[in-house]
């Protein structure tokens, strides 16, 4: 066990997950998989890497860092952490990918039990902070599995221009982490998977663009806490569809997609119109009948994270039957106004797209 002392970490997003019994459970937000031996409640959050802890061990971050707690200390026996490797052959015997376990006393390195195409599996000695790490000697001539995320900004009525942010990231950065920092922008769903090389220069091309900046950017393989746009594309506000292409420094296409942009008139809400509140009111009965308890609990967690509700309000919405709790949530949010109602609609789209489509909130 290392004797290096921890620095203070900055908390980002936090999650609560109730596991009804023994089994294997996956978090839809982070991609982590938990293997439990009994019923328990998991509390976990992302925290900021302190890379000075890893340098002396010849390691570097390979994923997000998680602080994990459990209501039953011994309930969590194995942890699956998502990785972004393209080819897992040779990673296990050569120790190129492993897991760091950090406590108040320092850190230790856990060797994987198994590396699958998507996850690194380790045994959990006891709970604290876990994160994926690479051997610093990894060959950076090998690509990582990347993702292209798109966020559309509100139109500027004076300039008649809207901004589309393009963000290049490794695939094991959760969308939830990025959306928190793009709160005033709308996420545009698109096929995102691509291969990216650390340090390589990339360009983005869009025939419909007024301007793209910067002209080129290097892919920086970092895992938080900030996820700034790699490119900003300026478009006329009446643009309905664009074709985006990402090319590497040899002008090879690594990603291309025809992107449908939502009509700006439908995205802009008049604060006085109460359209989001009206939308929730119109689907209130069906929401109460159809929303599941796990989705309802996750909605409450998201509302608390966004500071739309406080802890007391969240606790009060978990004291009755599922239907009564659903009524409490939708009425409580509607009474808080347009921004709160829009946030609930946005989170429901992410957590339960089927119900969102059924309610015609998509």
C-alpha cells in the first residue's frame, strides 16, 4: 500500500442505485457494472484525478474516477469499469490496463480478473475510490474508442446565428458528465463512435457552416473535470440539417453524420408562456400511470443534482406508493416554473425514451 497522501477531490455528479438483491446491475449513466451478493443501496460520484499520485507508479488515468459507498460493506464483490481500448489482446498479461484503489492512507494497484471488449473486472477489497489506469508505456500509436458529441446552442435573434458545439472524447466518458457542463445547449443525438489517436490533429467539415473554429484541434486524452468544445460551428438559425465530417491529419474520414437540427422556433420557450408546465399538465395522468419506480427515483436524483428540489422535497416524494410519489413529483416540478418543467422533460427523455415518446414529450 502506498503511503502517498490524497489531495482534496472536487465532486461532480452523484448517483444513487438501489439493488433489490444479489446479482449483476449496470448503471445506465456511467456504464459501470456492480456485482452484489445481497440487497444494498449504492452511492457513487465522480471525483477529480490527482495525477501526481500516479506518476511515481508509472501510471496515467484511463477513465473516470469514482468514489463508491454501499449501505452494506461487504455486499459489493466485483466491479466492472468501462474502458476505451479498441483491442484488448495483451492488456491483461502485460499490465497495460489496471485499476487504482485509493483510500485516505494512499493507493494500491489492483490487477484485473478479466478484461472484456468493454469493461475491466476487478475484485473489490473494500469500498473507497476506484479508477482505470494505463501503464505510462502504452503505445500511443494505437487508437482508442472515441465518441463525437453534439450540442446545439440557442439562436441569437440579433445575429440570426446559432452555435453547434462538437466535442471529441474517449467513449468511457459518460454523456451525463458532459451534459452538466453544456446546460444551456441541447444535446443532439447522433451515431457517435469513432477511432481517435491521442495527440493527433483533427478537423471538422460542414458545408452549411458560416464559420468553424478552431480550424484544427488535437485530441487530448483527459478524463475531467472539464469537457470543453473541441470545435464550434456557427450556423444560420434557419438551418434544419447539416452534414458533419471529422477528418484526421491525413484527411481520412473518421466520422460522418447527417444531423437533423430541431427547428429553433420549437426550442425557444417564452418564459411567460408556461409551455413546459402545460405539457406536463397535459400528460399528468398517463405519467402517473406509466412511470416506473426506478425511473422515478432517478428523476428525483437528477432534480436534486440540478438544485430544482431540496433534500426534504426529495425525501417526501419517496414516502408513499409509486403512483402517489409520481403525482407529487410532477406537481411539485410544475409549480416551480418553466425551467424546472423543462428539466424534468429533458431528464425523462434520457431515462425512459419509450415513455417520453408515448407522452409525446420527445
